[in-house]
C-alpha cells in the first residue's frame, strides 16, 4: 500500500479556514464581553431589564456606549466612594474602548489583547501606551500611511508587507489620551507626541539613522542628553471609542487639525493615536528590542494658558512579561499564546509559502533582497 501524502494546498486552505474561524470566534466573544459589561450595574451587578433600565454615570469617563451604569442612585454613590473615585483619580485603568481593551483575552490565549507598556498622569490628563505593530513582533518596513500608496501589482510591495523579508525600521505605538480634569477642555496634538530613548538606547538607535533624518537631542537631569525618536507618521484613529477613517476627520468637530492630529478633548473625552517612530537599525529589528531602549513617551495637552506634559515611563517589567514567550520559545509559540494556535498555523503556512515564492523569484533573476526603504 502506498503511503498517503496529504495535499499541501488543501492543508493550507484548511489552516486558513481554521484561522479565520478563530478570528471570528474571538470577535464574537469580544462583542459578547462588551455587551455583558453594559447590561449589569457596575456596583451590585444587577441585570438590566426593560422594566428597570440602568442609568448611566454622568461623568462619562468610558466609551459612550459602555460608560458606567447603575441601577440606583445609592449604587452610584456607593461605587464612587469605594471604587470609582480612587480609580478615576489615579488613572488606574483606561476608558473602556474596544480598540484599546486591556482586559479581554482571545479564546485559548493567556495574555490580554492590549498590553499597557506605559502610563502617565498629569494635572487631570492621562495617557496609556500599547503596541500597534505586527503579531510577528517585527518592526514595520514603512509607516502605516505609506503602505496605502504602494502598488499591489509590484512584487516588492508584497515583500514589504511580508514580515521578515525586509528588516523593518518603525515601531508602531498606540497611545490613548483622556481628559479627566475638573472642567478644562484640552487639545492634544498627535504629531507632538515624543518617544524618548534611554541613555543606553540613544547611541544604539542612532546607528539606524536615515540620511537626512533629524536628530532631536533632549536634556534631562537624571538621563543626560538623550534622543527624541524621529516620527515616520502619526494618525488619530479613534475618538471616544469610535473609529475615525480619513473621510471622517473633517466631519468630526473634535478634530481641529487633521494634518497635525490635533484633537479637542472635553472632560471625559478620549482619543487614540497611532504613531510610527523610527527605531530600527543594525541591532534592532523587533518591537521588544526597540521598547527595551526607550525611557518614556511624552504626549502633551494644552489649554489656552499652559501646556501639560503627560510623561509615561516605559514599564520594562511589562515589556519583558509580554514578550517572554518570543524570547524563550520562539515566534510561533508567542503567536499561539497571545493570538491563538490557528493564527500561529496561518503565519507558519504563510512563511513557508513565501519562502517558496522567494525561491521562484530568485530563479528568474528578480532581486529578493528587498527595496531600499531608507
């Protein structure tokens, strides 16, 4: 009897279908999670009914459709005194937002979907920092906005989009900023957000400096002279939890300058930005390698009279814990524990297929070292 040899295309298709099913299951569970959260009293956990609808907290410190809700005035006061007042003032948790959910884990995974690597508080303004890059942990080859201008029919476009084929340079960060002042509207400018290297990281990051790239050196008493990382791009992507596409920026009254990513935050409002910092170089090709060389991130908020710096120091312990599986067990183990076994299988199949494609391209004389992205 001849040995059974499975069809590789069929296996790849089955893997892709399993991965898509896994992603859909995760989205459904996430929707159920957020739906459940807004149907219970935040103090006594009483379920909402049509006869007894829950009342929303008027401070509106969470996403508009997921703000704190109570079944009675007594529950609201009790929760504020025991929990909400302290948590609100300390900025212990970010506002509940599907795009920045720090508590939800995908099915079968051990880690929350959104890790917090830095947080800062100053004069009633708060900021939380997480990642926005690839699940493979590799730095991006281009800032996010430049990918939109690539031609899909160009083979080099595929190479730029495929993790690992071309060394990346850009560290993509998600930064959520919220106004919890006692009544002062504040403006946050996304393009003004600064990532500051540590004293150890400054010379290492400078090794990857591009020709013509500005070097912004900053002076701090406890750090000395350190680098403010160059930005490849900045986008405001969400306001009060709602996604903002490019076409939405002009119609959103809170966005005062789309080019500068300037957003007006009234009390309780929050906005999310994605910033691409040039961090890659000869010794830095992965997100965690860049994060380990950062000291803090610095969003700024301003009213008519003064500027408020919201300095969020990078929590290196949180960085180490999040990427430990990658460092000790490898890329596939990391993806499996953070995003699910099916996603890991999809990435593995994609890597093998891309390897075969690169062999074919090389055999016909096409340069597979990748285009110059400097």
